[in-house]
């Protein structure tokens, strides 16, 4: 089994793009949606949902709070819109990578880890939003259910990888499969939080390498490594 680590260049920093002035009403609407979404994403990650007023989201991009209600209906609607993007980036992208990895559970495990590494480069704020909002809305209302559904999709994929590996005889079976999946997901969330806290100290590429080796050592039978 050969796996190539993704290049964690620029250490999770997005390139800046020169913006042109929107020409049509449709373009103006799409630009306002994008600006409000980007502002909310940054502020929700930095301050939390409840600590971020609608006025601050709008004023950060030169709009009024009325624009938030016009485009999203409510602050909760804005977060719901962000979660749609989170699900597409985090789960839909993972499913594509798993499908490309084939049927060997060892390859699928590596594909899962590398998928998270790519998210760390391309969508790190989205992943942090999912993690932080899961704590803020744990078991609470529609948003809590929405976040739980996204995590459920992730759990299902990880549990399926582990069940396949145990059936193929390459994964350890001396503890519960669901508990093994929980440990993998704890590593998934924890690695992003640790990077967020210590990104000035840690190297993204080495962090991914350590995660891969740690998970493989914990899940694979010795003769399957």
C-alpha cells in the first residue's frame, strides 16, 4: 500500500484574489451573499455564534444588518447556509476520495486521513466551524440536529471502513468497532483544534504524517502494517 501525503503548503493560508466590481444585480446579489458568508464564517470561528451580533457580521463587509435578514432570513439561516457549504466540503469530498481508494480498508483509511489534510489546506475554517458549532449547539434545536446529521454521515463512513477492515482481517478486533470509530473521529476533530491552537509551532505535513502513523498503529494488525 503506497500513499502520498498532500503538500500542506502555505500552512493553511488562502491566496488573496483581486475583486472586480459586480456589474449586474445578479452579480451584486452573489457578491453580497459571498461577503456576508465569509464574514460570518470568520467571526463565528473566532468568537462563537452567540457572541457574534448580526450587526458585526454586516458592518465588517460594509453592509447593514438588514442585508443579513434579506438574504438569509435570520442569523440562524446564515449559519444554516454555512453548514450547507461545510457538508459539501467535508463529507461530499470525503465520499469522492473513498470511492477512488478502492475496496481495501487500509487504503480507505489513508484516503480518509489525506482527505482531512486537504481540508486543512483548503477549508480549515469550515472544519473548525463544524467542530465549534457542534459544541455550542450540542443537542439543541434544528441547528443542533443539522450539525449532528453531518457528523452522522462522517461516523457512518468511518464505521464502515473499520467494519470492512475487520472483515478483511487487517484491522484489530480486540475492542469495539464503534469505539474504534469514535477514537478516529476524536483524532479528526482534535487534530484541527490542535493546529488552530499551535499553528505557529507545528508543521502541517509532519502533523498529517504523525496522524496517519498513529491511526495505522492503533487500528491495523501488526502483520497488516
